[in-house]
């Protein structure tokens, strides 16, 4: 492995527009076959762009701080938020902590995430 970093590609609005053409193609297919999911596709695509732009700003600040604790903290926060996101809203919340956070599968996912973050940190903070 070399200590020389490869140049990175900067994504711009043109790249987003190119990706959006695939969404427009899907909207056209949905309209042609009368599937009725055109509005949902467009809403999801716009929401995705907005959420990813917010995450880019947040993560840029975290990574530019070059603080491993900040990176580990944001990784843990996103992991916990992802866990809460997958729980359906009609679930009885009694005992949710035991069912979610003490579940062996959740523990395995957290170990996997911790190992991935630890391994990735050596590349983020490499001089």
C-alpha cells in the first residue's frame, strides 16, 4: 500500500441531474403501465437529494475535525437512529429496549460497525 492518496472525484449538480434522469425514466415507465407510483418516486428522489446534502455537510464537518471520537460518535448515533427507524410504528413499546438493544443480532451489528469504523479511521486520518 502506498501513502500517496488518489485524487478524488467531486460530484456536482450535473451528476445529480444525470442520476435524476433514471428516476424520470422510471416515472415514465410507471405512467406508461399506469402503476400510479409516479408521485412517490419523485418525492422519494427529491427527499433523498435533500437528506444526502444535509448528511454531506454534517459529515464534512465531522471528518474535517480529524477527531476519531467525533467519527466514532457519529457512527454510533447513526447506528442507533437506524435501529429505531426499522422498528414499525405499530409495535408495542413495552420492553423495546430489551428487544432491540439486548438482542444478539443487534450486538453483532454493532460489533461489525465498530470494526468497520475502526478500520476506516486508519484511512481517514492517515497523513
